[in-house]
C-alpha cells in the first residue's frame, strides 16, 4: 500500500457527487439559505443545506426552493443526535440561573423548555420525505441513522456523507455504508459532530484528516479552519479529496445572519472563538461573546440536554436583541473566522479555486527545490 493513499480519490469523489470542484459549502442550519446552496452548486462546488432544525414539511419546501434555483446536485444535512432526555429539575434550575440575564432586558425566561427539533434517527417523516424528494446527497451530523434508513436512502440513489471527529466514528460510518467521510477538526465552527458529546477526542483538522486518509479507502472531506485556497491546498496535501468550508461562507450576502453576527465576524472579535455548550446543550464553536462568557461561569448548574437548552438560548438571544444587544447570539464560527471575506458565494468559490491553483504552483516549486 502506498503511503500516499488518499491522493487519488478526488476524481472518484467528484464523480460520485456529480460536481466539478472539490469545494463543499458546509451545511449551516439557521444560517444557510436556498440562495446560498444554489449559488455554490451553480458555481461547480457542492452547496449544502442543513434541515436539522426543521420538520419534514419545511424541509421538503426548502428542497423545492433550492431546485427552483439550480439543476446541479446539492446536499441536505440532518442531525442524528441521541434524542434529548427531558429533566424538569435540571431545566427549572437552568431557567432560574438564566433569569437575571433575561431581567437585564426586561424579560422573563420561558416557563418550560421544549425539545425544539426531532433527531433524524427517530424522524420517519423526514426519512420518507428525503426518499421521495431524492436530493443528490444527504449528510449526517452527530451520528448515524439506523441501517434500514441508510439502505433506503442508498436504494433511492442518494449519496451519503457522515461527519466523524475520530477514527472510531469514521469506522462506524464506513461500516454503515456511507460514500465519504467529513473529517471535522476541533477548529471547526458550529457544533462538534462527535457521536457521544461526553467522549470527544478534540482532534485537530491536520491530524484527523491525515489519520482518516491513511486508514480508509473512502474519500475524506476535510473540515475545520479552512478559509481560503491555502487551507484547501493544505488539506489536499494531507490526502483529503475535498474541503468543506462553513465559516468562510457565513459572511456571504446570501446567508440569513443578523447584523450583530455579521459585524462580529468582520471585526477583530473574530480573532477569538471558543467552544461552549451553554447555548444549545452541546459543544459548538462560536465567536466569544456575552453568552459564551456566561457558559464559562463555574457556578452554572447542569445544562439541559441538547436541543432543550437551545430553547432557552434562543429565547435569551431574542430578548437581548429586542433591546439592541447582539452579544447573546449563537455566532458560530471556526478558528479561522477572521479570514472571512464578505463576497457573493459564486465569487468566493471562484476565488477559492484561483487561490488553490496559485498555492499549488508555489508549493510545486518549493517541493521541487
Ligand atoms: C454557522 C454554522 C452552522 C453549522 N451548522 C451545521 C449543520 O447544520 N450541520 C452540519 O453538519 N454542520 C454544521 N456546521 C459545521 C460544518 O459542517 C463544518 O464542520 C464547519 O463549518 C467547518 O469548519 P469552519 O467553519 O472552520 O469551516 C456549522 C458550522 C457553522 C459555522
């Protein structure tokens, strides 16, 4: 076996996904829009749309909206977390602890917290809808669905991707029959895709990409901290067949982010990101702000399960925002956030490709000497 296993997988992945460029816009629930997804797919990459926070009717409508904007393949992403276990006492103490923060904005916390969305692993309506609508690609985050669901999606001709944050999760995804693995490093913006949030190995993108590319036959898609053509070239050197970029696309005018998020991303605040589980109930990386600071409070009680805690997190953000305070938003962003460029998505894809080629030329010269 060659030490460079992984380097010849790019064409296989492009053919499998039906795309021209090895650039994937990460699914970003709450931030992505049909316009963003379609723009990236029309530009030759793979546009993605996260429906993890939607029900099947809304997701179906979204797929049709994307289809109205592009004939190219796109990816629909679902959340495969273990369903939340409600605990009234934990939730009550959490709301009590948050109450003074709501009070600053003349608001009260919700009386009770809800599991604001359903995991795909128990959402039969979502699986049926996907099989009917047949997006070209479906991706899984936080885990994997049952084998019968995977078999049904594959039988419908859908290509499958799964996030893995270590070798063990990648092995599970390979055994389950997915087509390619998204290697998500600790640098990544948004939620950690770890299958069990209590057991996160916190591997960086470089080590994880290399580990997976040398161990598995499947194409590996690197994600986490990749912001420009240099980052893409770097993960190709590690054996990745494609790069998945989230934060790099957040500043595109096609996203649905609010002014506070956009300002933070395009300011010096973007130099500091941090992981917190206080906003949603699961570890996620975002720009350090008032909410992440709150999460670092050692007096914080046990947080409710994901996504029950998110119900409170979104309510606190709404109360603060109504008073002009944006610092309680989930401003998800990866460690490279300060490198974000506020370009239309199609222009960004073209620029990434040009940077990648320029970087490859420089590297070829350097490596030849
Ligand atoms: C705003 C935001 C939202 C995200 N939402 C999702 C999601 O819905 N599903 C998913 O699989 N990954 C999601 N992610 C994680 C990405 O798939 C990817 O791992 C990450 O963006 C890569 O790191 P980067 O942001 O540094 O490029 C999100 C990331 C960001 C920045």
